[in-house]
């Protein structure tokens, strides 16, 4: 089993998955903020994406930019098979940890 | 809505581009510009949106700091520490005004200036081999650190913070010579590698 993912990494990976073909930096940032219900620093999201890509959990490709971006390119991300596996492993581990735990969660 | 003039602070955009590696510079700056114009500006107004932008740019500092070789990372941290120390010492001297404070303010500001130049050089990814100022700056730091260390060691009142700062100054001088002597492209991944995934 690969190293388990942290909460933020899971949030970023799940956002990439949920956004599908529209997963680029800005949309991922907004999705992560909506999921975690707090403002998130862009630097944290991009640093996480870079780390996840280096680990082979996501892949990326460049596409042409739009006028509002000053013509700057967009980098689109996609969940890699290894990323799906890591999410599955993490979910199973969390489920196993919480199994039979009677703690009242507030 | 016309967005003419409704842009992020230019200095912040330049800083962001300096903080980012080659392959992320364009895409990240584009994402933030897009979010600034379409997402934040309509909600928070120009001042609020610009403050948001500056906060986002600063959030890239840790990412920037971890790039480069181990020595250059240490140099960056050490330079930031001594820059803060130099500014703090200058302010304290200005407030307390003990005899000879003018000279000490000059020394503190010189240290701060060298540190700021070092950080800037690291951010601009430039090398300074053969540049006289680099050797002079490093020599000044090593000399000041060494002098402060010896003075403190011989003094009847040993002061811990002088001990730490003096060692850090010497370390910074050595690291400046070791790391700024060569150019650092700052590039992490090539665009070609990213494009090949298409």
C-alpha cells in the first residue's frame, strides 16, 4: 500500500476527479475552497499539485490561454491510475480505522 | 464590465513571476489573473481584490524557498533571518540612541542591504561569479560575524543572540560564495515533459 494521503491531498485529488476535463489551477482552487469551506492559499494548492504530479498521482497538459489571462497558457490536470489507487487505499484505511469506533462526533 | 486598469498590482505580478519556476510561471500567473478578474474583483472590489492577490502571491514563498539546492535553501533562510535582524537592530539603535548609534545603524543597514541583495539574487535566479560586490558582501559579513563572535567571546557579558547572529553572518558569507557563484535556472520540470503527456 502506498503512503496514505493527507486531507488536503485528498481534497485536491477529489477535486481534480470531480472537475474532469475542466480541472485546471483556478477551478481546482475554487473547488477545494468549496469542499473545505474555507479560503485556501493558492500556493498551497499548486505546491500540492506539483507534489502529486511528481508522485505520479496526477498528470498534466498545457492548453492555450484566453484573453482574460493575458494569453497565458492553462495547465489541465487529470487523475492518474496511481492517484485513484492512492485515494482508494486512503479511504479503506480511514474506514478501517473508524470501524467499530463509538466516538460521538460533534 | 470593462477591466481596463482593474488589474492586480504590477509589482505583485512581477514578484509572483520571480517566485515561480519557469514551467509554472505562465500558467499560475494566468490562473490568478483570471480568478482576480472574474472571481474576486466583482465580489470584493478593487482594493479587496488586490489585497487578495498579494496574499496569494505571498503564499508561494514557501514553495519558492524549498526550490534549489540544499545550500541555496539554507542561504535563503539565513538571509531572511539576518535581514530581519539587521532591520530590527537599526530600528532599536534609532530608538535607544546610545553613544555611537549612528555607526551601528550604518553597520546594521549594510547587513540588511547585503541580505536583501542576496535574496533578490536568489529570486532572480542569477549567478554572480566574478562580480566584485559578491565577494565584497561576503567578506563584509564574514568579517562582521567574526569580529562580533570574538568580541562576544572575550566579553565579560556573553550574549546568546550576538553569538547566534555572528555565526549566522559567517555562515551566510560562506554560503554566498558557494551558491551565488553559479547561475540557478530555477526550473523544475520542462514544458516539453508536460506537453508530452498530452
